[in-house]
C-alpha cells in the first residue's frame, strides 16, 4: 500500500516512491491540492460577464421570491461556487443539455451559454472538494459469480439457481452499497459451494431434472440460429451434464387452446422431430404418433421420449423439426408473424407444431466424470502413489486459491485448505479431499467479496493508492465481470501493472479478448435498459406480429452495434450516427429492409431510405422499452432521451395528475380513425398548468419519435391522421422527426460523451458518481476528445483516473480539512 501525500505548492500528488504521475492524474490532483482553501478567481471577485449573465437569465426565476423548481440561485455566492458545489453541478448539467433557460424564457446565445457553463466548470474543477470514497465491501453479483466459476473451474453454472436477484442502484447491479448480505444469501452461497464443487470434480451420482421452456410468444416457423440448416423451430440448449451416464430427454408440445384438449398445437401432419447432441443425431421421431393423447387422459398430449448415453461436460442439445413442409406460407390468408397469437386454431389457417418444453433428467447408471474441462482445469497433477498425494494436493490448491483469492497464496492459506483436504481424504480418497478443499475455497469470503485493505494510521480524508493486485481486480471486474486471468495476476504480483505502458497494453488486450463481451452485455443491458425488453409484453391484439424472436433480435442488434464501436475502437458518438446496423431476416422484415434472409445476423448499410434507423435513436429495442404496452409515450421517450444521452432527469409529475385514457386500436396496432392521435391527447393532457413546464421539455422529443410505434415499427398515420412530428426543443431548435432530433443531439455531443463517461465510471467503480466526482468525469471526457472520443480513450482515461486507482479514508465530517490534503 502506498499513501498519497499532497504538497502545499499545488504541484500534484507524490507517491511514497516519488513515481511520476502524468496527464490527467496531475491535473485532477492539482485541483485537490487547492480544494480545502476555497480558492476563487480574481482574488475573490466574480468576473463581470458571468455575474451579468446569471442576473439576466437565471436570477429572474431562481430568486428568493419565485423559487422556481425549489431552487434559489440568487442567494448563492458566485465568488465561492465550491461552497454550493452540488447545486452548481446541477446548473452545469442543465446548461450543458440546453435546458436552461427554459422554453418560453429569453434565450441564451449558444456561445454565451458555452462561456457560462465553461466558467462554472473551471471554478468547480479548481475548487471543489473532491473525495475518493472506496466502494466498500463488494459482493460478487450473480453475473460476476457465474463468470468467476466459469474462469476458475471451466464450468458453466446458472447462478439464478442458487442466488436471489441482485438489487440495483445508480442504474447498475454491481454497486457495492446495494449488494447486501442476508442469512438466506449466505445459505445460498454455502449450498452453491457444495453443489458446484461436486459437479466440478465429477462426484455426482444422484439424478436431477432440468426443464427448459420455450417462451410462450416464440414463433417456430423458421430456422433457429445454431441449429442445422434444413430445420425449423425448437430450441438450442447448453446443458452441463454432471457425469458419464444415461440421460432421459422428454419433449412436450405447446398445447392446443388454453383449456387443454389432449391435442398438440399445430395442424400439419407428418412432422419429424430431431434431437441432437453436439450436432449429432440422438433420435428422430414421428411427432403425430408421439404426441397423441396419453392413454386415459383427454387433456394431456403425449411426449417425445429419448434415453441415450452422454459424456459428462457441457454439451449443445438441439430439439428441432425437419423443415420439409412450407404449408403455412402457402395459405391464401396471410398470417401474423407471431404464430402463437391464438393456439386454439383459426379456420382458414394452418400452423406448424411447436415445441413447448424440454426436460433433461439423469444421470442413470452414472459412471462418474473422468474427462471434463473442469477436471482438466482442477487436476493439474495426478498422484501415482499415496506418498505423492500431499504434494499434489498442495499444488492443486495453491493454483485454485491464487485465482479465487486474486492474490498469491501464503503458507497460512494453504494450511487451512490442506486441513479441509485431509478431512475429506480421510473419509474416502484423494479426489474427495480436493472436493472438500474446493468447497472451502468457494465459500471463502475472499472469493465472494472484493475488499481493499486500508493502510494503518491514515488520517481522515487521506488518500492512498490501491495495490497492484487490487487494481487487477478492479480492472478485470470492470472489463470482464470476472476474476483476473494469469497474465494480469502475474503482472500485478510483480508490481508492474501500474506502469502506464503496461497498464495500457493490458487494457487493450482485455478489450480485444472475448470476455469483454461481458462489458457489452452488462453495460448496455443496464445503461440502455436492454434487460427491460424481457419483461416488455406489447398488447397482443394491438401488435400481433410482436414475438420473442423479434425481442431477442432487438437486443442482439444493439449489443452488436455497441460491440462494433468497442472492437473497432470507433468514436463513441458513432453510437448516435452509425450508418450501419445488424439484422437477421426477422428484424429486417420489421424495419422493411429488403433482401435479408435467414436467422444469422449480418452487418448492413443504412441507405437514405432508412436514415431514421441510424444510431441508437432508430433502434427497435430502445423505442420499445420507452413505450407502454398499448401505445407510444412521448413523455416516457422524452424522459428516457434526457436521462440516457444527456444525463438529466426531469422532475417527477405532480400528484393527482390523471393518466391518459387507453387507446382502442385495431388489430394492426393503429387507430381505426375515430379517436384522437397521441399528439392531440397529450396536448389536452398538458393543458393542466402544473404539467406544462416539464412537458415543454419532454414532449417535443417524444413527438419527434412518433413515427415509430410502440414496438419501433415505422408508421405515417395515428388516429387516421398524418403524424405530426414537429416540435421545438428548450433551446429553440426546431424538430420534425428522428433525423432532426439526432442532429440536435449532435450539437450536444460533448455532454453526451460526458454522460457516457459518467455511466462507465459508475459501472467501473461499483459506486455512485456524485457531484464531487464531476471534475474527474469532465477530465476523462476532455482527454478522450483529443483522441477523437475513441472508445479505448474513454476506457483508458477511466482506468488512469484517481477514483479508479486510489481510495480515501472516510472523513469525519462533510468537509475536507487542510491536513487531509496537504
């Protein structure tokens, strides 16, 4: 551990070994050196221009008499903005987002607004009392736990089978303060440690059953990606088989109708169902024969049953139909794209059979597991005689403990583990001993929690560099959501990781590694709320084409777009402007993009005809999660836009405001012509004087996206009338559709980048980013701008930042004493 000390000549921090700190570190700690003495510009005098601007444009509303928005700026000391830093940071946010002055008030010239925001930021950056609070005791969340097990033991587990859902705050579920501990959770960890250690070693003989269900709104008329060509429907499963032995597969159908009729859904006869293991056929079945009503039951269709030997380990199980019949395509009546809108049967339509569930039970006649990826990972040596067992056990446990604890193992660590090994060895054999010690490792707090050691004798408010090993963990959980690999641990153990050149090389290596997909999935899933898609269920009678196939395509498209910006190291602003996207046939049909066939995704250029689909604003996933189940919501979309891209949260609505009346659309999801459009309904709604202020901010944004319906499909009519996408932003910018909104957002691209940097820093630190962190956020964005906002520049500047590399002892009061920073 190395303490940080600050000299009184404002020359930045010096580590105990006088290591050079360059770039952003020096600038940020320069600000920290002056934060305690309340330095102000011009010997305590506010420059005339900012004071005059505030008086003319801000104090007319935010004064002691009006208190607009509950905020009084007039009484604050402009000569010492750091005294009210939290309030002024809110003002900076509103200025940078173009929301102040508000709509209807005299407008600030863009150059004047930039100058005012810049002056405030400079004063805050020079004087704000920055803090470096440690995240605290950081429990692994479910995603991190599953990934850690995978990388430690080469074993795929479903953490949701062992652990409850993680709480989320500040927009993410990896925030240390929200990852609490309860007796039930500890019991879950203990139970998981026992089950996973047995599975990893191969000590499983008891039969278990796992049920995989196809989502009820899935369509099974087409090929499923990952299954053999020439098949349709069904599902692809990745299942961990615990031991060599026989396993029973039971496939049930989607039932016909809601009440159960003893028949499987689907009118087409002669279908063949195939069950595959790693692409090899395990069996083929006559669907009609197998799913005939069970003897003695008029309510339950039969099942497809197969029992075959399978080797232990992870295998891909395919359950699918041979694609030999295209009858539904030839129906005279056009079907909805979702085939399960009505499973009771519709006269004049024919439907394919659908797989409902797949149950895998076993092992039967278990023979243990002799050659699995997890055993190869664990048993790095094999004793040939009893005298070699102890040395081999120490070798195995030292390696496992080093990865699990994320540090080199000491003699005391090994003695504890060897005692558990010996107890297990005494009960049965060598492998039982290893299993017992592995269970102890998986239940160890050092595996389940991330804790950074605070040096002794620190004064409150004194900062210190975290160790290289702790830095390796922060880096690995940030970019991979898992434990460090051997290369990262090796560099950290040698004390080389903090070297700027070494650190940059490791960051670039980690971004290029396949494990960085975790950053794509987890960060976009929460920042852009892609996880919310899974619970999004548009009203079937209004949007009968919407199915799980489209839901998953929505998610995949945005993840692939984000991944392309990351892996190609593109400008982060390309997320807003990209003239390409990723689609399969199902998504292309939804967007109206022609000549795309098959279930596989491919990159396509967006021509002028599909300009509205460019960037994140045109993506069906985001348009769907920002809508309600039966209609669009201009307010919801406007709020989502402000929060996601500009980092501004509008006020909550006043109490007792009536909700909009539900729309009564037809089967196509549009109005039949006899009811008002969404715009007209909103205009009537915001006639309430208590609502108009906030609606002036959000509604123009939402109206500009009204050509996209509640599932992101393009439309031109609403309520039988042409859609009016026009509006005016708070800063006076006119809007007339998605392209103009995208253009308006690009004018605030610097604020967008700061917002992304703030979200990434929150995710990286595992704690909320507060007002006192904003100087660092601005510094990260400024440095990235010199690199054309490349994705890697944002990540590298976060990793180099003081909050990522250091911590500070909790302060006894809200202020920072002179002693704390000297």
